[in-house]
C-alpha cells in the first residue's frame, strides 16, 4: 500500500488519524509507504499506526511539502514512513536533487522478508509547476536509486512506493518506466479505470494543483533484482471511501497485491 496521509493539515486531523488507522486495520497490508507523515519528539505517526497492528516501522525526513507554521504545530516534522509486516533490518535516507534550501529525501528500508531482503523506497516528489526541473530530476534520481538497489544480492524485487505528483503519461513517470527501469503495478495488473488518487470532487481537494488533480499520481512500482523473477500483480485497488463520513486524507490509498 502507498498513501499520502496529509500530515496534520486541516482542523480534523485527529479524526482523520482514526480513519487512517481503521483503513490499515481493514486491509492488513504487508508493506505500507506513507507520505506527508508527521513526527514529534515523543512519537511518530508511523509508530502510532504500526503498534496496534503488530507492524514494524521507520520514519525519515525531511520531505515535501513544507509543513505549516501555526499554533499547535510547533515541532511537528513532515516526512516519510514505511510500515512492514516483517522486521526492518536497517533504513536510511537518500537525498533528492532540488533547488529548495532544504533537500527532501527518499526513505529506504531493507526488510527481512521470509525469502530474503526486500528493499522498499518511499518518496514524495516535487509538486510545484515552477519547479518542474526539480521534479524531473527527482524521478530520474529515484530510477537510478532503484536500479542500484536491484543490483545487490538477493532474489526479491525493489519496490518504489510514493506520491510522485505526476500522471502516468508525463515525462516524470516516463523516466521511471521507460526501458527496463521500473514497472507500474497498476498498469501491469490490468486494472479497470484510471485509478484517480487526487480527485477534484474531494471536499479537501487542493484545487490549485492543476497538474495533479483528477489523475493517478500515487504509485506502487517494482524492479526485479538481477537474476530474480518478475513479480506477478494479482490485484490493484484505490481506497476512495470516507470512514464514518470523513475522508482520512486528501489522497486516496493505492493497494497492490504482488506475488514475489
């Protein structure tokens, strides 16, 4: 699963947190990548969500977008998180290119899957139209990172999960899926529909995000390891329903079942 969980934006973020937890409990994913995840000195959203489900978790930052500065949000960081059914052997952050003063990162986890080490990369790419060069440079760097990880020992694929802030037909996604780089699981699974993950019909839709609205901008991708087999996509779905009348995030979650 990948899900942009909208940090602590909006007045009802505590209620949204309940919906996020309920969604994870309902679907029981083995691997989750979270973008716009919060962290404070005492705890991280990743740890709070993982604990009742018996999952392992790791948090890393900084990531995009910039968190708001407002009363009640002092000291609240915005970053990325990975939750896993299996232990996380180690994790690290990988800086992405940017013209911003603070460089965003991708979060990488080496998961102890029963069949070997499973590398998971979680990222949130640039969204501002005036920083299009940064956006393209970041997806290129993600492609390079995944390619490097796939050359390591082991038979399992490398997973890339994240909010890439670009539709499937854009140059940013082409840098990831062209040639033998990565496979878009949604496409590989022959999913019905366009899989929109940021809808203008959502009550909290960012209507200024013209490039991203009404498009599938959240992805699960994979690249087989050297000598490893190609995973089979057995199911894809977008979770686009509110929980108790409230959408848990402004993005919809993406679920993919992979047979590795």
